[in-house]
C-alpha cells in the first residue's frame, strides 16, 4: 500500500532568539492508504520549494530521515535538512510567492512520492527578520493588489522613518504626467501629479490675476499648404502634416510675429495624425498603412528612421512615456506600440473598441477614445500596455469627433449635436456628464489648456475660446474670425496656433491680456508666497503706476511712506548736508547755505553800508544804443536799437563778462524780459513780441512771434503771461 503524508500545520521561526533562525518548523503525520498511522517508522522526506507557481522553478530542495512516533507524527525544520538544490540562506523571500512540495518514501529511502504542494504565506515575513529590526506584520493587510496599514510608517532608504512615508535618497514617479522641468503638485484630495511650473501650480486656480481677451488677435502667419490635417506644438516648433502635400513641416515659432518654415519631409499619401516626444515625430498614414518615425532633433533636417506597418486605418495617435497609442478605424481597435527604441517600434497589445474611433487621448494610466460608430466615450486601463482593458464607457452623442483630457475631465466636440461636452472621469469605471455648451456646426478640432477649451469651426470660420473653470457650466468667453476653413488648433503659453485649409496658412494668435501683472513675494512671517498685484518688472526695474510703498509699515498712506530712518547714498552725501532737488525732482545732498536753499543766483550778494568798494568790476561792448537789459542766473540779456539784436552775455565772472551768443530780432528793439528758458523781446518795427529759446545761451533761437501794435515800448512776464 502507498502511504501518504497529511500536512498538519506550519510554525513560523520567530522565537525570541538572539539571531533569526534560517529555518521554519514543519509537522506532519505519515499514514498508509487505509488511513492508519505509520507508527515508529523510519521514513524519508523531501522538501522542494517552487517559485512563482506550484509547478514553478525549484529554487531549493532538501531531504530528511525522521522516525515517526506512536501516532505517526514527525517534526522537522525546513532549512536544516540535507540540501539538494540551492541554499536556504540564498532564498529571496520578497520575490515570491513560494510553494512547498512534500515528497515521502515510507521505506526510509530516496524514492520520494509527492504527497502535496501548498503555498507559503507568512513564512517570508519571519525569515526576513534578519534584515529588519522588527518583522511585525500584524497591522499590514493584503487585499488583492493592495497592501495597507493604518497608523504605520514606511521607510525607504531608512530603518527609522520619521513620517508616514520617509524616503532618504532619490525617487521616481511615473504616472503619465511626467515631463521635463515639471513640479510635483497636489489636487484638493492630495493626489500628486507633475505639472508645468506656473503661477497656478504655485498659487492654485483662482489665485492668479484675471485675464481678458481684449488682446485676442492674429500676431503672425505663414503659408504652409492647402490641407493641414493635424498639428502639434512643442517648445519653439510647430509640426504640421498635410494631406495634399503629403509631408511633415517643421515651423520655427520662436518669433511669434514671423513664423518660419525650418524643415520638411515627404511622408506618403494621407498622413492623418502627428505626435512628438523625445526628439522624434510619429506620423500615421492612411495611404501607406504605416507608422513613420522621424528624427526631428535637428529641426531643419528631419530624417525618417523607420516606417513599420501597423494597420490599414490608423487615424489618431497619442504618446505617453515609452508607448504610442493608435486608434484604427478599419481594425476597429486600439493598438499599443512600444517606442522605447524609436528605430524599432514593436506592437505589444491591442483591444477591440468599436467601428469608427476618431480620436484618442492618454492621461496617466488610462486611454480615452471617442467612437462615432458606437457613439460613446471609452475609458481604457493601460496600466499594463500589453493587455489594455476596458474600464468604463458613456454614450455621449451621435457623432463625437474630437477629444481632449485635462485633470478629472474629458472634453468632446460633436459635429451633429454641435456642442462641447464636459465629462467627469474621476471614476474611470463610471464616467458621467458634467456640462455642455452649444458651439457650432462644423467643429474640426479641440484643445484644452488651463481653464479654457479652444475650438475651431470651419462653418463659422473662427476660433472659439470657452471658459471651463466651472465644468458644470462652460461659457463662451470670446471668438476670433481667422479664415475660411480652420482645421486644427494647438495652444502653448499665451498663444494659439491654427492651421487653415482655406487660407493655406498657419496663424499665430495672441490670447489673453493680463488685467494686472503680479509678482511673488516671500512672507517670512507666514512662510508663504504672496501674490503682489500691480507690480511690474522691466530689466532691473520694479515699478507700479498706481500703488503705494510702505517701508516699516503695512499701511502706507502716501505714495512712499517710510516709518523709521532713511539712508540715501548717491555719492553726494557728506556731514551736515541737506537733501535738495533740482527742477526735475532729482534729489541730492547739498551744503547748508543760502545758495543750497534758494539756488545759485537767487541770493543777494554780501554788502554793508560801507561804499568804499563801489567801482567798476568789468565791462564788455554790447552796441551803440543798448535800450533794455535783464539778468537771469549767470547771464545778462541786452537789446540794442542800432544793431537790432539780442545779446546773451556770460557774467559768471563779473571781472570778465563775455558775449556767449546773439540773435538778430528786428528794427528798434525796446525791451527784453526773461522767464525760464525763454527771452521775450518787443520791437517798434515790425511792432511784435518775439519769443526766443535761450536754453542754449550760445545759440539763441526764435521760437515764435506775435503782432502787438505799432510802437511797443516795454514787456514784462509773469507765469504763463507776457504784458506789453
């Protein structure tokens, strides 16, 4: 009779020893075929450890030769037998699951017969105690693909985590939102994702200056071809495929007012979609039934590096990480292509999706497809690209055409219901309608950026800008007439790019005007970033045309309010000086003196009642009959009846006055007055008042004149008026 061993129980090797045992206990009962115990019998036992499955690779085996007791019971330590394959110490328990197969020879020999295989569950935790301070797994719960614990901490790179998750070292998060130079941000529920560095990613939606569409207009354009089918924009370049010229055009858009064709490459008949990632452009072509992979690292010289056949009806594509996702309207399928080696793309998975899928978008672990055959939106789990699975779907209309995804919402345009639909996809298994907006009869393309959706309509020939900040109630913010047949749109920053089949060109469109520019300031008290409305930066200048500045005060009551001391260093500072201004308000430190207070030439000379100094200090010839003179600052102004001119005399050195300049003014000038940078002269012939610019004393210039009568004798000036 063939005996067999009945597995009774396993005991974990977690005894309180100084060192963790490299073994675990096993007990069993050997019985014969009739169920009677093999009492006091020497038997042979073999243990084989399979990895992965019950019939997986044997990574370890050992044998024992125990003797049963009166009840047929035998007790062994798995790990302390005679090794056959591998070593017990080398088993990586984290690479399970593991299955223990027991073999028995009732004669005590080595002709083992398998009597059962069982998965090991808790043993790896105990045996891993050698490399962990505490192998306490009591609070960790394994459920499906989730392991969780309430109140426990996880340390990566540390055995003493100080927070719920403590990572000491670098980490990598790839959820489909990753891209170069993005920052990790959270939504309202704490879900982390990589986002572009922007004001909203720092301050949050609604906490940045409002924008207006008053700047909406065409900034530049470039002729590109008669039938632009698809376009994408990345960095300083736009990539356009054309179904008439059958090529890919690379357009430099760094100068928004003057986009320029940089390079192009012939593709084949009917290219339908383009995506760019990592220095490569990917184009699907209906005519040649293939995927073209193009090296665009040198924009002026795009180079075809591969064109594998992928299907007869490839219509729309999207790239995420190392995979390209294609919807094929002939195969009625989603096809997943591994592009980790761009020169050798490989199809790795597919899923039947419907009869006429027209658009695809990928976000995170899901692909979103609209199908005008089944009239629905499909949500597809692509966490395993080799085996995409339908997660959910939603009937959305009779002719869904284009799709875009942003955050927890999908946006679909439908050319029969002529509307934009907003769909909540926060639960991929149950997408739900959120809102809609009637938009136009022939909507060809859709792009979503920030709080706005952009739609081009070839019937109304315009670009429409739709506010989607409230997904339940999208609102048309503005529109711009752009050409007779706009086909595709992309947005980057504050500009939209529209390719138009009717005008055969690419148009660059400026979108928003910020109503108030803001700067960020760090508040050391709260430790937060604060938006400072109205301040503008230009080169090395910070300015504000309407606000107040407080230094030492949080509530300035004038343009500049300093609560505290003032220090002003411009090179004129010195001990016992006063701050004075020039005529333009420029401040400088000056010595405390009459001239410093009143200005040079505006103080009386020092004198006394002693006239012993009375005498001629200097002289200069001015003409035979000088009739009038006035002095202003360092100059004297004289008119002469005979010479008929105005002379400007430098009297800064009283002992040596010098004629600086002169100007002929007419016959018989009788009077002169000076105010500011102008001299005012009256002459009997021709009987007028002349206004002379004396800002350059060496070159007085006539500015204007006015007839005042036949014999004006004198002139005086006060403020804005002259009196003759």
